[in-house]
C-alpha cells in the first residue's frame, strides 16, 4: 500500500519527466554554444547564493579537486561568468564572485525552466492552477526561510 509520501514522490517524478524534455530542449535552443555542464551550473548557483569563496572553498563545496576546480574557474572567468578579486584579509588569496553576466545566465536558465512549467500548467483546470499557485507560494516562503537559515550558518562560519 502506497503512503502519501510515496504518492507525492511518484507525482513529483512524473512532473519532472513531463517537464524535463521541454525544459532541456528549450535550454539548448536558448543557450546555443554556451551550454553549461552540471558542474558549471552548480558553481554559478553556489556563487550566486552566498559569501565569495576562495578556489579551495569552492572545491570543497562542489566536491572536486583543486586542479579540477581551478580549471573550472578559469573557464568560467573566460566566459565572463565569474571574476576573481583580491581577499582584503589575505592578499595572496583570491575570492570568487559571480559577474552580472553569470547572474544573467542563471536568470535565463530559470526563465526557460519557468516557461516549461507554465506550459505544463495549461493542462490544469482554473481551480487546479489556483491550488498549484498557492502551493508554489508556500514553497517560496519555505525556500526563503531555508536560504535565510543557510546564510546565518555561513555568517557563523566566516
């Protein structure tokens, strides 16, 4: 017998299977030759969401070696998505920061995903769309609390 949690997991999986092909195809069309890999996307989100890490800090966060992370950062700097700045506390260290172009890239990525989600929502009734909108508002509130908690934790570490 399926529990409510199992049914939710199945429903989310079905939603993703319906969403992902349109999302990925839309992303490929929009991003053209600048299509990122998963590690680049994760790195942009890490840099978009908090303090400015060093390459070593970033390597730990993304679970890659220093050499892989250094090459990743160099590639992203050449693309204009990331910049290195001098750490005022330690002039030998460089801090990494997402650039406006990197942030624009993330927002474009999110716009493609949102379009795919809106397309799926056309298959809902008006009442179902209202319910989904209310649920998404609740998820938005939970996300803000989660991000605030994560930022407070980062402040205690720094």
